[in-house]
């Protein structure tokens, strides 16, 4: 994995989107000791001893309800507790209290750290959107073709569009980028939707499908291109 702060985007249960870090290779204690030794010029064993002693002293201080808003302007710590019991008199041990120590970097340190970050995005994870697997002409029974003024059947996933919502549906895209929404629909399910191609359209068309998924309207563009064909001759 390249250097930098790796992250991915994903839908937020409360609406919109959020991010999560993408973890790289785990840092070993030996690697950390070696890095501190290189930075300070001190032996790795001595660096390890000082580091562990600082943490042990912080634990001891927190055990006496001591706290600090800034240790060397880098970190702050404080004793914390919680726990849950039916009665107020049910707290008898440190486990009952869920006693712990909060140790975090100070806000100024985090602000400076963020300014130095090189962000590496990994796209959207867990993002459900319409998926178009195939498009079939109803009159010719052929894939990736259409007859103006006739029906097409779109198959895939997350295709349950709301026919009366102008932001949802089957949108046909001309080569110049202009879109025309199909206004008439037949059967609509999660896996299939049938729509009437306007008779005014002609030439090659791209297809965009927009549907409401997990509370928001999402869309995707079909990878194929629909080619215009003539209606079959009956008789």
C-alpha cells in the first residue's frame, strides 16, 4: 500500500456519507523502537524503556484521579468511568465502574497532523446503486437495441423506480449528452423495469437508471449502448 492516509467512503446510516480508514500493514513494536531510536540517536532499548515508563506513570496518576490537559503539548489524559447497574449501590469494583484511562493527542497536534496528511481515497464501499445487467427490446427480443415508440425491458438490481418521481426512472442519453426520461412504465420490480422509449428519439442511446436506495436517489449508467432498429414487419 502506498504511503498516505488511506480511506474509503460509505453511506451514513443517518443520511449522506461518512468515511472509514483503510488499514495498512500493522506497525510492530520493534519497528516503532527503531524509528524512535533513529530520530533521537538513543539505543532502541532505552527508547522502549522511557516510553513504557511514561505510560506506566500515566496509569498510576490516573489511578489517583490525576489528569493532564497537555503532556509536553502532545497528549492529554484523564481517568474515565461508566458501567451500568440496576441500583446505585451495585458498584463495588473497578470492573463495575468500567474504569479506564482516556489518552489522546491534543487538538493542536491533530490539526497540524491533518495539514500534513496525503489523502488516498479508495472509492465508495458498501454503496448500493442501480445495476443494469441487460436491456432487451420488447418488439425484437434483442439485447442492446430499441425501436422508437416501443418498450424496452431493463434487468439488473435495485431497479424499483417510482414512476411519478421525475428524479427517478429510465433516462435515455443522446450522443450530445442531453437526457430524455421515459414517461410511461409497465411492470416495475427490484430486478426488472419496463419502459416506453419516446417515439421522438433516434440514433445510439446510453441509458441511465435512477432509483431510491436506502433513503436517497442513486443512479448508474449502463455500460452498453442501445442502437436504433426498425420495428419488425408483421405478416
